C-alpha cells in the first residue's frame, strides 16, 4: 500500500514538472479611457508676442555729418622737418586755438596765411603729421592742373559759425564716427566748386548766413 502511494506521488510530481506553464498575456493592457486622456490641466493662455519694433534706418551719410566751421589763422610757421607743411594755430571759436598742419607751402607764403579766414573741418580726430599734432583740416579746392587754393567763407561770417548746405540739415557726427564710418571719404567726392567758383555739395552751395563759400578755381575738387 505504501509502495503504491509512493508511485502515485512520483507520477503526479512528474506530470507537474512537464505540465506547460500558464500562458502569459502578451497583449498589453489597454488603458482605460480616463487614463488615456489623462486628467485635464489648467493651462494659462499663451501671451501674444509683441510685434518687434521696427529698426530705425541708419542715418544717411551726407555733408551735414561734417562739422565745417569758420576759422581765422592766428599763427603760421614752416614745419621744421616737412618741406610741404605749414603749422598753424587757428581760432575756431573754441576755448583754445586749434593746431592744424596743411600741405600748402608750394602754394602760399606764411604771410598769406596769418589773419586769413578759412573753412575748417573740425570733427576729425587729432593725429600727428610728421610729429606735429594736427586737429582738423583746412578746406581747399584743387584742379587737374595742380592748382590749390583756399575755400573762403563769406566776408561777413564770424569765427565759429557753421557752414551749412540747404537740403542737408542735421547734426554733425562725432570724431569717432567720422573716423569709423569713413564719413569724409564718402562725402568729399561730391564736394566741388561750380562754374562760378562756389563750393557746393551735390550742386547745392555751402553757405554761412546769407553768403556762400567760394574759391578762385572753378569745377575743382574740394577737400
């Protein structure tokens, strides 16, 4: 009896060992509609983007960016190391006279300079010319034949008065802007005297008060 029970137990145990394992559910359980949709959240309304401010167009470069003023030469002498240069002290209506070097020794004598009224480009950065600190430039007219003459302001113009041009009103640029943007290099090709010797920018006279700036050379470049 005991032997029969042991055999029966062995048969049952073997059957369990070789019985197939219960099949797993290979299909993932689908989420319930509530789980699929998720719980609703309170979303803040999106702020509308403000339209970007229109960028201001860069200021047009013209003669108004040059600070040309009336000056009077108080002193002038020959540069000791440069054969072409005069050294000048020019009153431009500021606290102190400006020192400016001009390559005019081939065209003028010292006596021609002292006491003369001239047009001075006053918003150039100071730089040394053969060791002489020059702060500005005296405007002259030059022609293809090699002539060079001063551009003269009106006789009734006052020292420090600004030279203007009708149709090109505006404030002058800073010295740094003139250098960085190469303003003079862009403007001066349109600076010329007309058939009457009047200094013009794009055909419009350079003026101080009610008078115009003139030179004795016609159809000449002004620089």
